[in-house]
């Protein structure tokens, strides 16, 4: 489907396809690519499900239910942004696959600004909350929107520190679902001064299955994710893993080995996350990423005449060791275009001389 602003009829069909049972982001993306428009995809769905061996015929969401969702959003003052529209956040649009729809309450333009996520423990220490609040303030002063999940603890502190400079809250439930209840005033301020966003219908109450999707949007909106405190099994670590898979920087604040809330962040650092003791660590890394992007654009505009693919491949191989290293660090060390280094890594991987690992890491087998 050609990107552009949708009509009311097209918007209804788009949302109806996104809300159809068993149609997640992957299926939505495939159906749209195959049929061109959500209307054609909706028409084809019952036959497709029958051919696939579905025992019970697939029932499409009633048109009335979709109209009720649109009315609920309008009543709250929220906006529906569909994945093909020009104001859909560009970093989310670049995901494979992107979320089909977003509901935004407040300043939706913040979703396209350079942003950093700050996440962490719900039952956070006073020191952790103070650090998250200060990080958010400093990053906001440096020009970054701060994204978090409006949970208790670290999330709430991050929002408080960034309300005056740009704050985005991504919810598991709808944009009208205030959870935890004690964050009612925070929610009101975020809706008025920042932005509250969700993939879910505006009046949907959050369920456990909604939070992995919420975490994917948090990391997807951001250039990097800072984890302040997290136990070894926590949603914050899921957000960090998703960020690494999306090619985002992952930062972790170190802590005492005696505090269970530091186990997760210390383990992230052990796995290659960037150690973060303050905003300057985040800003330094982002400045390096920006220089890489500028250099790549210059290479693409005028490729260096002396770039020998065979020599580059061997330079990359020589820098690898059994100790995993972030791919971005390797690209910096080689000082060659990202696309060329990745091509070399793929060739080395096919030859058994390099191994791609989880979290954006690479090593010599």
C-alpha cells in the first residue's frame, strides 16, 4: 500500500484488519504486501483461513466494534496513527515488522523526536529512582525525549524528570487505562505535557500478554535503552533484549552485588551492555553513533576507491576473538562503511570464521 494519509473508510478497514483474531504484526505486514489494501486483505481472510486448515471459520471483528473503538479514542482526545501514515514514528516504522497502529494521547509529534528509554525495577531503591530522575532531566536538557512505561519505581521517576523537556509513556493497556492507579496525576500530566501511547484499544485494560508488545514499542521508539535497576527475571531485561535485537544501544547502571535489583544490570554489562554512570555515558555513545551514520552517508555518496573487499574481510577477521563484542564496536574499530563490514561478517560467518550472537554481539567461534 502506498504510504499516505488514510481516509476515514480506509482507516476503519486498516484498524479492522489489525484487530482481527490471529492477525499480529507479521501477518498484517504480509497480508498488506500481498493484497495491497486492508479492504482486499479482509475479503481474502476467510478463504485463507479455510485453506490453512482452520476448523472454525475465521470471524472478522464487527464493523460496529471498530467504530466503538474509534469513538472511544475520539472521546479521550486521542489520535489513531496507522503504520502507512506520514506521522507514524519513523523508528517504529523501520522495525521488521512495525506495529500496525498506535493510539496517541497528547503531543504525538514527540514520537518522532530523538529519544532514549529509561526503564527499571518497579520496587526500586530511593537511590535508583533519584538516578533515573536525574538521568531523564539531563538527557532532556540535551535535547532527547525520554520514553518509559509509566510503571511504579524507575519508570515513574524517569517521567517525572523529563516532563518539562519531553516525556513519552508507552502503556500495555489503552491510553485511557491508568495503571497503577496512584499514577493518575502523572498520567494527566503526561497526556497534557507529553504523550501517552499504546497499540491497544483506548479503553482496554492491560493484561499480562500486552506487556511484551509494550516493551517492544518502548525500545522501538528509542535510539537506546538505559536499564537502571532490574532483577535477573524482569520486564526491563526483556526490553533490553528487544533493543539489542532492534540494533539499539543498551546501557546498564552498575550496582552492588548484594542488591538483587543490581543482578540484572550487572549481568547486562557482563554481556556487553554499555556501562552507564550518568547522562554523559549515553551522550558519548550516541555521538559516536551519529558520527558513524554521517561517515556511512559520505561513503555512500562517494565510495572510497581503495576499499578492497578481500582486505577488509581479513581486517574484520583479525579483530574478532572468542570474546563477544558488539557489532557497532567492531564497525568503529574497522573504520569502514557499516554495510561493507556487515557484508564481510556475513562472508566470515558462512565460512565458519565468525558467529552472530544474541544481543547484537559477534565473536570468532
